[in-house]
């Protein structure tokens, strides 16, 4: 139950990772041996009365066990085997084998007994079997991807998995996904006392969830590569009909249902027609078209859906994909699908999907799963879904915009009357904009899919070159000459007549021309959507549009296009008065015409200003030229205006956005130097003590009086981020000269004394924000210690010459103050060790809690801080003794051996080791 399956997985992984001579023979042998295990996937050999009686005899006499010879068994071993056999309906002989293997593996599982290790091995073996099948399915020959594997191995695996499909393995997997229930499994284990401590429970849950995820991945990989046959497709639809995902704690869809829904979206995908040069031929081979009864059955199931699904969002997403498939077929050549009557229902299906709030579901639930942004083929399929809707159904998009404008006018009328707008108002266009925003916001794989929305006149960007059916990043000038006549899976044979060669070349040129025309046309439509969606925006759509624009600008090339578009349309686009206040600008007023304007900033206007700052920040972060242009344009005067607004009485969230925008603009040396001096002059963080009765409200005042009372700290986190960006470049040596002792000391004192040393004593509305504040401080402290090189002058003082003449004392580097605090019994070292101890306690509980990743980051930063301080300790203490200073330092290495006040034990090093 464990060893054979682990050997299977190791052989499959080894053959696929680095095929060696004879690898195919080895693979054939092991797959032939385990074919029955794949066909009866995860079905245990049932318990047997004869085998149980044999085990009981083994307590008093020798019995023969397969693979172990003649043995006399202890009563405890037999009792454990019977418990495992009853619990998992497993043959007693296999249960004994599992326990014997667990006995051998005890060394690798300290703190667990034999029975608990056997439970882990049982689930690990099942996971190995499913993972091996997943690896095989991933290597299958198809049209979505192709790995660097020997052709004979790919052909054999494709043939092998096809036979498994004929034996019903896909239907078996979908049955397993219905019956494998985590709560029932845990109840069974609890009832049989087969769960250990938190770590053991965590391992069991993790392995069980990985089994279900691997099963769902098999369905997705199969569908994305070769399509899904009719029977598994309808079984998948019936499975998704009964899924409930609204009860998820995270608010998003779980990974298993995500993979299954993505599989269904791929099963309904016909975008190959316009994505690949030989798309028509590939589509004909898909089960959706090759099976003549498939589409009529789907029409009855999805177009004429009578019984609603448990999750209306999944139903709406499926119907959106199905409507796009019908539209694609309707626009395709008539010889591709002859029964055109069933294709006229696409408008009705997409309207049903919109009424079920498909875009609301996508951006609030579906796209919140982070797995989407780590899987390339998830991203590509959803990108196709969104762009095809915008390109293939422009009239529907226009209709949604019209409804959005009507909703905005209704909201405005009710607002003028002081009434709440009706709850029945539709916000479909707003949700569409937010869906685009959420999907393109994250780009961890660097695919830059948002480029399809920009630069429609650049046809070379939209032309995709296909090498053996695989999209290539090569440009036209980089295309190797020996494959220049290959298109998709079409390839000129070595020996071919001249006439046939001419016909083939003409066909390839026609297909490539069609593909380029489609790419250019779709690019024009998408770019037009970006531009037209921002024209004459009502207040309710202003913020969603800017959020979408910011998301579409989240890459270097996209940010350049966004900056150019905004710069060209700055006179008539995104106007503050036209889009937010819905009134004429003040310049139109005269002395003969008086209008009453609101004095304050409404919450809607605050959101709009934050959205504008978000676009500015994103463009500046990704495009260096735009960042320089924003800072150096004298008409915009961005730095002074933004910093001046921070000094004004504006809401805390808006101040935070202002500081984050300043951080994005301060990445160049010249801008950073200017901003440092502006910070000193504005005194938003007080660095010069004053006895004046008037004190401007600085960041420290906001922290102590407003943020602490609100239990939210966006301004503090924004200032820490600004300090992080500014200190990436050398801090001006004479910062603050003329009004105080030059140096960074006041800022360091604020970071340490006002924020970091007190972060654990404050109350937080969002518990995870506590670790975000700590993380921002620790990043700075680690950076200061890393940049610090001890010198003798740090202990005796240093003077520098001023530009106007004369000398002035300067403060030592920030790393000097930190080394003193880390080598003495200070609050800093106490808090650093507390964070490490707290991290060990929380992580050892193996439970979920807010901002777990941020706590892990804080713990790592604390360890780095200690490591770097230990590296500097010897030299630092040597210079201290040589300078004749009166400082008395214990040394960090000795402080780590002290008693931990939280546990009463000298376990600081033990926590660090963990």
C-alpha cells in the first residue's frame, strides 16, 4: 500500500525528468504492472475473513506472509492491523505489511508511534499513485503544450492513457471526487483514535487534500490537452451542479472545484479557431465536434437549463463559456458545423449568465483563488474567456454600459433626494470592469496577457508564431529558417511534388493571414474597450474604471501605453468635476452667477482620488520614463503637491495613498534627494523640536491619536514603505543640516520607538495588520544592519564640512544604534526574540490564522537581523574597546543564552533552530 506506489511514482518521475537509454522499457514494465491499480483507482483490496483468521493464528504459530517469510506476530500488531483493515476496508495481509513498513519508517517520524505512521503511509501511498497518473496525463500528446520528452515515450503514454480512458478512469475519478469527503474521513479517524497531535492531523489533512487536488488536476489536464468526451463532460456538469462554495472560509472557491470548473471551461473552448493557424483542423478533432450528439445534448443541458445549480456563480460562468462557444461556431465556416439552428441561442445564454451575476461571481469569488495566478493554462483560458466576450459580443458590452449609465442616473436622483437607491439596480458593467481589474492585477508568471489590450496598430505584437503548434516568443526576425514554413502541426514533408508544395504553402499563408487579421481586429476592439469605457464616466463607474486601468498597466510595456493614453487624453478624460462632482467647474462661475459647492470631500470623491493615485503609482513603478516625466514636469509639480496634501487635513486612507504614490515617484536618485529635503521642510514627521504652541499634525500625531483609536494603521504602513524606498539609495549625509544634527536619527527613532517597540501593545481591527506593521519595520532594520560597516569614528564622533564653510557634527549610521541595542539588554532584542518565540508557538500549532505568511516573513527577518548582527559583533566590540568608550555591552551571543521570560527556560537558541 505504500512501497509499490512510491516505487511507481519514482520510476515515472525519473523517466520523465531525465529519460535514459532503456527508459521506455522500464516505464512499460512498471505501468503494465500497475494498470489494474489505475483502472480500480484508490479501491482497496477488501478485508477477508480467511486472511483475518490467518493473522490470529500468527499470534501462536508461524505463518507465511508475502515478502516477509514465516513470522510469529505479536497480539498488538494483529490488533492494529485489524483496526486498520476495518477502518479502510483493507485486506488484513496488506494492513500487516503497512504496519511493518511503518515500523521501519519510525526513525523519520519522531514522536509518532507505529500506528500513526501507518496512517501517514496509507495516505502517502494513495497520493503517490494518483500523482503518478497525473504525471502521465500531463505528458499526453495534444494541442495545448508539449514537453521535451522523447517521441516514443509520449506516444506510448498517450496510447496507455487512452486505454485507461476507455476503461472508465475519468468517470472513476469523478466518482471519487464525490465520495472523498474530508469531514467524513476525519470523523472515521477520530472514531478509531487514528489521529495524533496537531502536526499529525495537519499531515493527514494535507495528504488527503492533495489526493483530491491531484484527481481534479487529472481531469483538467486531460481536458486542456485533448478535450473531454461526452460522458465524462456530463458527469462533470452534474458534479458541479451540486457543489456549494459560498461557505468557504476564505470567501473564494477551493482548489478542487476550481480545477473542475476550469476543466469544464476548457471542454467548452473553441477559441482554437482563431488562436492557432490550423485551428479548424484541431477543432474538428475535439470531442465537442467529432461527436455529433455532443452539441445538441449540451444545448438541452446548458441553453435550456431548467433546474438551477446549487452555486449560481458556477452555472453563470459555465453558461458564459457555452455562449462564447456557440458564437464562435456561428461565426465559423458553415462546413465546420452544419446544424446552424442550435447556434442562434448564444444571445439568450449570455443574457442568462449576466442575469445570474457572472461577473460579480468572478471578481468576488472565483478570481480570489491564488492558484489561478500560478497556473499558466488557467490564466490563458480565463484570458480567452474575458477577451472573447469583449471581442465577440461588442453589442452586449455596449448594452451593459448603457445599463450602467442608467443605474448611475437613478443612483444620482435618489442621492439628491437623500434616499437609498433600490437594491434591484443592476451593476453588471461595473462588475465587468472589476473582473478585468482583478484578473490582470497579479502577474507572477510574467505572461503580460494585458498587452492584448494595448497598442492595436502594432501588428507585429499581435502576430504569434507557432512552432509545431506551440506559441513562440520569437519575433519574425528570430524565426529559424529551417522551420519558417511550419504552421501549427502542419509541416512540409521531405519529398513532395511541386504542385502539392505550392498548394500547401498557399494554405499556410491563407491561415496565417486569417490569424494575423483576427489578432489585429481583436486588438483594436480591446483597445477601443479601454478607451471608450473611460469616456463620460458616471460617478459609479469612475473608480471601477480606474482600478481596471491600473490593473491593465501592471507591467513595463503596459504602463507605457497607459501613460501615453492618459497624457494624450488629459484634456477630456478622467475629469474630476465631470466624473465625480457632476457639476460645472468653478471657472465657469461669474460674479453674477452663484453656485453652492460642497466644502468637504465626499467618501465617493475620496475613493476616486485614491483610484487616481493608484493609477499614477502603478505607472510610475513600472515605467521609469513616466516616473521621471511625472516628477520633472513643472506644470504638474507632483512631489510638492502630493507632500502638501499629506500636510493637510485629509482622511487617513487618502494620506496613505499619497505617501505610497510618493514612494513610487522616489525611485530615482535625483527625486529621492529632492523628496528628502521636502520631508525635512514639511515636517510631516517631526525631526526638529519646537516650543511653538502651534504644531502641525504629523504622522506621529496621526498614529497616536487617530490610527490607534481606529485600530487601523494604513498611514504608518505607507510611511514605512516610503522609508524603505528612500533608503534603497544613500541618505544625504547633511540631511537636516542647519536646524538639527544632520543624519537619519529622528526617522530611526520614530521607526523603532514609536512603531516597532509598541506594535505588540496596540489593538488591531484586522489581526493580520499587526504583522504587516512589524514586517515593514523589520525590513528597514535588517537593511540598516546589512548596510553598516563599523568604523572607529562611529564611537568618537565625526565632523563634516558644510558647503558654505565650517564644520558640523553628524550622527553615526543607523546600523551603529541598532548594533548597540542588539548587544545590550534592550527592548529591541527582547522584542526580536519574542517574535521568534511567537512564530514558533503559532507555527507549531499547524492551524490557520490571519497573515500567516506575514508572520513567517517577520520571523525570517528576525533571524536575518540576528545573523547579520552576530557577523558584525566581534569587529564592533573590538572597535568599542579600542575607542575607549564608556559603553558597556553584553554581546548578542551571550544574550541569546539568557532565560526566555515567556517560557522560563533558556530556549532562545532552540527557537532559532526550529
